[in-house]
């Protein structure tokens, strides 16, 4: 077995292990009275609100394999569009309209997944184990205190899909040394590319770190009167990376202002990532300012997308010997990859057959 095969096996193992974690799949306010299709870890899902509660099922009617996301909700149940089989909130079929009587086969049930509404998003865990309320024991839904804080104005950055693994996308968000190169004049400056020392602290479910960078002056961060010139030394930003794919960035600005990003990434497949971003601020609260904040994020994201989608392999190598790391500068990436490798190792299943040497 070559080293490369071993690494691929590790990433395949990680991919399977991800089924035990919560992942965001949809903006919660987009789930109204119609079912909606989503995809998580290659699993087609139907998301639906039954009696107000968010539910997730495999998007497949057990009668003839029709996508239930084409159906509708009636009396707190999900109705298949093909022959009208009707499923209750546990996924049990309660009605087969073409059949006389009440003789519904026991097997007439669709597969339910753990679903939760949190921070304005719908989260799903494909393999919740015994307790549907506690998937991936020890890895709770990511904290986002600004979500319920009236002092903050929250705006959605339109969701975006990147052709990369979710881990590549997350690593890009917590990579500091690219600011001067990919975002020169916006987040960094090539004449000042060094990254200050920073500690990375691991808790039960998060990596957190603080970093104070120098940024080009920015009107959106209250640097008025700077005429677009000069660099500003920021107070340390506080990053919290909740494993595996959510990052909250809290950047303190002068006078008690905070600029916050909550970026939750969904592993749609091994090489496709859907990203949900909240931008929160406790200043400049006038809604007429919102579009400027969206435009700012979209400018940065487009610069990142081009670089991240070019990375090969698309999956993040979790074996540290696969890419080169610079001590100090790449500290976060190193700790993140190590933890992902631990999660992969915790997956008991054997290496998938297609990755075995032939
Ligand atoms: S395929 Fe769904 S009811 Fe027949
Ligand atoms: Fe970036």
C-alpha cells in the first residue's frame, strides 16, 4: 500500500465519521410549508416543517423511490406526490390512498434523521446513534451568542457553493498568512506580511485563538476620515472553530464595536461545500448600510474561492506529512488537521473496498 493510498483511506474514514456530527443544510426561514430538498454527505434529504418542528428524512418514498421533496404537507404529515402515501413526523406511513382498509405494511416508513433549528439554520445529523438528541457526543451545536442579542444587526451573506471539501474551506477561513496576498489592500498588505505569534487552545469541541492584525483602514469598520489610507492595528480578533466546520469570528473595534462573522459550512459531498454566513454588527445599525457589508464579504469570498477551488487534492490532507507547514504561522491548520485525523481514527469501520490496493 503506498503512502498516498493510506492518506486517501484516512480521508474516506473522516468522511464517514462526519455522519456523526451536526451540519447546517438550510436557512431556517426558508423552510415554510413546503418540503425542501437538500444534500448532506451525498445523502439526499427532504426537510420539512411538521406542526412547526423541523424534520429531516431520506428524500425517497419507500413505495417507488420518488423524491418526497416534490410532495407537500397536509395535516402535519408529509405527502408523496406520486400516489399520495402519507408519512407522519416519525416517518411512519399512515395512509395509502389507493388501498382499501388500513392494511399498511410495517415496513412502510421513511428514514428519519436528527434535525434541529439553531442560529437561524437547519442542522442535520445523519448518524445520531442511540440518543437522537445527542449526535456526535461532546460536539454540540456551535455557539452564536449574537443571534439572540438585540444589540446586533444580523445580515445573511447569500449562500455560496464551492468546489472543495468543507475542511479546505474552513482552513482557508482560519488561515491568516494569505491576507496580504489574496486580499491585499482589503485585509492585508504585502509590505507587512508577517503573522504575529498566537496560541491555539483546544476545548472539548472547539479550537480557539486570538490574533491582532494590522488591516488597511476600512469605512465599514468605523475607520472614518482615514481617506482609505493607512493601516490600523486591530485589537485581537477572537476566533472559535467548532468542530468540524463552523467558525465564529468576533473582531473588536474601537468604542465597544464588534464585527462578527458566523460561517457554517455544509459538506454536501467530499468535494462540494455549501456555505452559510451571518454577519453581525453592533454599530452602523441602519439597514441601508447592509448591502455595503454584503458587498465587502462577497468581494473577499470571490478572491478566496478562486484560490481554494484550485487546491489539489480537493480534500484536506489530514496526514501532516502530505503538505508543508510552517511552525507558528500555520499553527491553526496543524492543530485542525490533527484533530480531523483523530476524528477519522475514531471511525471504527474498515477502509472502504474501492480504496484497498488492487
Ligand atoms: S412513490 Fe410515493 S406514493 Fe408511490
Ligand atoms: Fe481569505
